[in-house]
C-alpha cells in the first residue's frame, strides 16, 4: 500500500474559449517538468515573451500565472518549463497534466526579454536560475539571436546537476538543428553552474561575474557597456543582485519603450505557484 498522496485531478476546461490541448509532458526531476500544447492560430509573439496559462480552481474559476514561452516564435506548438510546488495553487495540479488534457491559455504575449528592448551590441548574455531559462530556450532557438550578435553566452545556475538537464539537452540539440545549427556553431557559449552539488563549474552567477571567473573559464573579455548586452530571469532576489553587478560593469537597464544595455523579466514564475 502506497503512502504517496493521490494526484490532484486536473479539471477539464474544454468549454472555455482559451483552452489548448496538451500534446506532450516530460518530467525532468521531482521538482521540474516541461510540456507542450497546441498553439492558437491567431497567436503571434516575439521569442522571449510570456503568456498567462493555467487551470480551473476548485470553484471552476480560472487560476492563471505568467509563464515564459520556451519555444521559439516560429514553432507550431507552445512549450513551457515549470517548477513543481507541492502546495502551490496552480502547479500542485498542473504537474499532473497528461497529453490530451486541456489548459487555459490567454493569447496576449508580453515581456521585456526581447531583442527590441536592447540597443545593438556584439555579445549578449542570457543570465538565468532554475526555470528562468525558459525565455532563453525560446531566444536560443531563434535565428534572429545569431543574426544580431557575434556571441551568445548562456549562464544557467541550479542547485544540483540534474536540474541543469533541460538546458543542457536543449543546447546540445541546437548544434544538430537543421534551421540554426550552422549559426549556433562557434557563437553560443554555455556556462552551467551548481550551488549545492559538485560540478565542473560551481557558484552563483553574480560571484562568477564579479570575480571574473566566467571570463577566464570561457577565454573571453570582461563585460563592457559598448559591446555587451544582457537579459536576466530569476527570482526577485536574483534579479536585484544581478542588476547591481551589471550596473557595476557600466550597463544600464532598458525596456521596450527605451532600449538600453540590459533588461530584466519581472513576471518570472517562482516558488509560490
């Protein structure tokens, strides 16, 4: 007899106009999963943007949270990457979805992690912790990223090695991608680190930037505001700390309405979902 708590059923949402069908689900660890769903024919978005997705709550009301779209803008389906929170209002149920289930998707994409929010530069840094890699999974699969920049650096930090699996597998697949494989080769630098488990690269993104370790390890020049651009996605504390580091290098924060040297995603889905 199992002591495991029974899975919370996923309420059907077929009657809602914004319902989309789940096409695949993959559980990466006991805390992380990704899934794909159908894409509304009318949905247009820029790689790096987010939408509101969710399920019905116990009262039959939509329970929605902001999720970055992990698939690129040209994909026929939509991909999302999520943390599992046992007591989270949404993910306690969302983590049990299966192919064929329905989710709610509000097709109004927004966000600051888009190319238009940055001034032209030569090198772009994608800085993420945990599931904050999702918008960069979209941007790294978009040819525009490699057309705009001579070099792309993906820094991703997780607690343990297994939590890096989603990003690692994605980046390995890019080099074989028939659309952008040749563009990625020689341009994309991947720098994964852990904070709670031994790994060939360790430490927080902020520490590896301020100490200069990442520049030495990758054999590249330090950041400078003339050539470097950056995008940041993580917890509020992470975003705050990274902003201070970037500004220490002379970069200033931009937005869709006022492009500058770096941007921060303010709608990241964190531990409370």
